C-alpha cells in the first residue's frame, strides 16, 4: 500500500472541516434522492454526470471550489534546497509504504520511519509535535548514515509456496530454470525495476548484487510463516532514502520557521 504525505496550511482549520462535513452531508443527501427516485441505487452514467454537476453547485454555494476543497487551504510543495530534483519535496513525501518505500527501508534498517517521526493520528489531518519530530528525524538521519557506512545492504523475501503454480512445477533442473527465465525475459517488456508473479521474482532492469540467501519464513498477503528465501543484496540507492530523510527535516524546519506554526497540518493520505 502506498502512502503520500502532504503539508497543508489552513487559514481556519475548524471552519474548513465544518465546510467539508456539510459538503459531504449534502452530497450524500443528493445521491440518496436520486436513488430513491429510481427505487434502487443503480445510477446511469448520465445521472452520475448530473450528480457531479449538482455537487459542484453545492460546493460553490457553501464556499468550496469545484473539487469540494477549501480554497483558503494551501498545499505546500517546494523543491528541496539541497536536492531540488528529488521525488520528495518540502511538504510532500511520496509512496512510503510499498516494498521499496522509505518506511520499509528505514524500519528494516534502523527501526524508525515516518510514523516514528510524526506519530500520526487516525484523522486524515493532524498536527505533529514539530519540535519532537525534528529531534527524531535528526536521530534517524544519524542512525541511517551510520547504517549505510556499516551495512550497505537490503533484503527481500522470495516466497516459496508448497502449493506451487503449474509453471513452477515444470521446473525440475537448472536447465529448465534457465529456459523459463529466458522465456520470461523475452516475453516481458516492463518499465518497473522489479516484479513478482506466478513465474517468480524478477529483477531485470536493475539486477541485484546478491551476497547471501537465508532460508526462513515471512508473511505474504496476510499469510504468516510462509516458507521463503531471504535474499541479501548490495543496495545501490540508499543515498536516495538518506536524502529523503534530509528533505523531511527541511519540511519540519520550514514549518518551525513560520510565524503561524499552528496553522500547519499534515495530510496523511493512503
């Protein structure tokens, strides 16, 4: 699951949330009225278009923009002073929960991640303790810098399922394994760096420099204790995550440098 984090400035957070709640209430009532006229909830594409037009009218009536957003809310997204071309920005942290995301990499290596830094609440918007976040983020930078110097490796579990697929059951020798790999390599044109499928796990665009295979168990798709091989490999892009952490710290310091710190919230969107 991905996770995107946005920094937003509210002119009046409470008033903005009241407008949002009223907008959602009127949207729901409009939808129910349309469904009741049909005696069911099957709405045609034409009716759905009319519904969204009505929602835009509702939004404008109560002071929101066409997307139902408060126009007084600012989304902060600025280039980093240190790394202006980085995917992370001052005010934006992207795709943090997937296998190659910063949360997984940091938690596996130093036991800290964005959750540890900001301690998000259940609400979509929340205000962290910015000073505490700065201290924890600074510690994460120190710990991860040390980790990269001492242990520049990463790990990925490769599932071995006793209930293997038919394509895997056909592989009974080194020659057949090489033949299968060649078939997949020939047939597959992908832009992604790596992927997993019934045929196996593949790293064609950026091959792994593997240093160890460790048998064990892991959780796959909420199935614990699944047999696997842990593949330990030389990680070529750990600096990307260290730079991301430094941009997170830049974001925190940006907020702390504002005269109205209390108007800044994080949008923890997943």
